[in-house]
C-alpha cells in the first residue's frame, strides 16, 4: 500500500501517493536530472520517495510512453535497454512546474519519515508507543478537554519526545564511532 495525502495530518495514510498527473511530472523531473531506463527510473523514484512509494511497472511504463508521445522525452537504445532522455520541451515543463515538483518532493520526504515503521525493529516498540498515545487521549477525553490536563499530557509527551530524540542522537554517535574503530582496525591488519 502506498501512503496518500490525508486531511488528518502527516501520518502513514493508505491509498494513492500521487495525485492526477503527479507521477508523470515526477518521472519527467527524474529524467531531466539524469537519463535512465525504466527499471532504473522506478528505483530512483522509490529512493526519492524514501521507500514509501513503490512504483509498479504497470504505472511507470505507460507514463513513460505518455511522456514520449507528448514529446517530452525521447528514447535511445543503449545495450538493448530503452534509455529515456528529456527533450528541450521536457526540461521546459520541469522548469515551469517547479513549485508543484517542490510540493511533490516535500510530501515524499515527509512521508518517508514514516517509512521507519516498516523496519522490523519498529515492531518492538509499536505496542508500548500506541498504548502511550491511547492513554494520553483517554486522559484528555475523560477530563472533557480540561486545559490543565491537556497541558500536562502535552508536557509528558514533549518530554518523552525530547528524551527519545536525544537517545537517537546518542545511538547514532555511538554507531558512527564503532564504525570508525572497525575501519581503523581493518587498516592495521597485516597484509
């Protein structure tokens, strides 16, 4: 399932990721950045969307054909692969649609942050995190929206978020240091 835009905030909503015409524009932008063949473009699009959107051949190849029919891309056969290049008109289209592309890539980045939920390690804390959220909502609902209770719940959540963010930074630093030490040790081994 691919996340879609949601009126309920940035969470991992389900449904379509691209609106009408957006896949066409995203592919054209990728081709304008660097020519590529179909599979390569699918991989680059998935990377650009941080793995949140996984393009299918059934969506990408007809869109590439549409771009060719519109004169926005042209084909070159390289090692028996069809490599797509943006035409001058294609580059112009990307340039005129810059704001819309910025919105598409910003949404991809925002949704990509939720991609970590697919990591197997995330399952280890999903239950406790959801129970924390459920308890916070329950406290607010039972207080009938009492501003003091809302403030206290917000304070607890903000504090927990800060502590977890610091833990994440600490773990990243520790992980980098371990890798540096491993690289140094590999460099000292006799050949």
